[in-house]
C-alpha cells in the first residue's frame, strides 16, 4: 500500500510517496517566499503533486495533508496560517481530493509530525509523547498510545503561543528560526571577523550557521543557543507540568543544530519543572528529519483508510 503525504509549511512544501510503515520511496519539494499568499502556495503544490503521483510504484490509496497552522480537520478547511495570508476558511481537503481523485485527510503539521515520531521515529515505544518543532514558527503535538490528542476544533498544543510573561512575548517571537536568524545577523554585523561570521562564509548569516560555529568553539553562537533554549524549555515545562509525558521530541529546522540544542533544552527544562516531577522526561532529537510531516500525514491517511482513528476529543 502507498500513500501520498503532503506538507504545507510557512515557506516549505513537500510531497512524498510513503508506505503503510512510514518508508518514503519518492519526494517532490518546493518553496515559496515568506511573503507569498495562499494562491502562490497552491500553484506550487499542484505542480509538486503532479510530479509525485507518477513516482509511486504501486497504486496510491489516499492522501494526507499536514498544514502549518490550525485546521478544521472535520470539515477539511484551514482556520488560519500564522505565516502566510489568504488561507482562512480555504477548503484545502476537497481541493487536494479533486486533483488527486483520492480520499484525503487534513491535519495540523505538528500533529502529523508528532504521530510520525511517536509511531516510527525517535519516540517509538513510548506511550505519551510531546513533540515540538521550531522552524518558521513553533508548534506542538501530543500522541498518547499511538493516537493524536485532539481538543476542540481548530487546534491544540500551540506551544509557540504560550506567553513568556503575562504581558510579554509569545515563545514563537523569541524561539523561532526567524528569531535565531536575527540574533545571528546581529552578532555577525557587530563582529564581522568572529566565529559566526566565519561559519556563515559564502551564505547569508542564519540559524544554519550555529551548529558549525559551536563545533568550532564559538562562544557567541553557544550563547545564542543557550539563551534561546532557556525560553523554549520554559514553554515546554508547562507541557511537563500539565501532561508529564514519557518523552519529549524536538523537531523542526532548528533541531538541525543537533546535540547542543537538545542538551541545552534538557538542562534548562530540569530547572523549570516541579521538583516532584524531576527528572523530567527524556528530551530526544527527532529521527525522521525534514520528511517527518509528510510521513505523519501519510500515516494518518493510512489509518483513516483502514478505519483506525488517529485521535480523540
């Protein structure tokens, strides 16, 4: 059995052919400018779907969509996108179904990723799993016993929109990849011959330089990661206090920093968690890389095709 998994992120679009066990056999990728509206995204998506469908080695059974924002999964519409305009109320599920001729499901991208990491990824074998991704935005998902937790439509587990103080910024404001990009650019401008500037040689200064700079011993890069991880861990501590899951999985582009990111989040998390809940759950790096959302979306489509519920309210 083969399924089509679609990811629609803030700037990234992916379509993958995925087996019922989460194995990816083909992909088609594209991107849009951050300032683009929904119509531009749909134009690219239509092309990617047309590229991916013929790559399947067996007939496709269904399509799953992981969308970067709150969705009405019951009616198949987008509630909103926090990064791209023009999505509100759009009937995305029927739009994709009409173009593929296949049964289609719609889910928030972080929920899809959470399911993938809990079922076939880093947290396989754990019962209650909190997943959180840091990229263009900051999202989250909860999987219990192989099922996505669903609250009221249109969403739940919006970790990035927790506030750091009652009148302060939300976590996404200070932890997202765009926030890290700004911090890196500021350091490079202030110290054009420093370690971060060297790590960014030949490319625009961004969060992608941090892992390389830290590996080279750059103190300023390590300080950016530690400061950002502290705010992120504060947000995740709320999930621990409320849910006390068996594992926390860190995903998204920023998790590409690797062990320095994971270790900093885990260290700060310990200090924010109620003493009775220490040690906090293990903090793991996502195992499925940048294909985690298409894999999760395809698994949701597979479960729906089999009549297996992926979530509960």
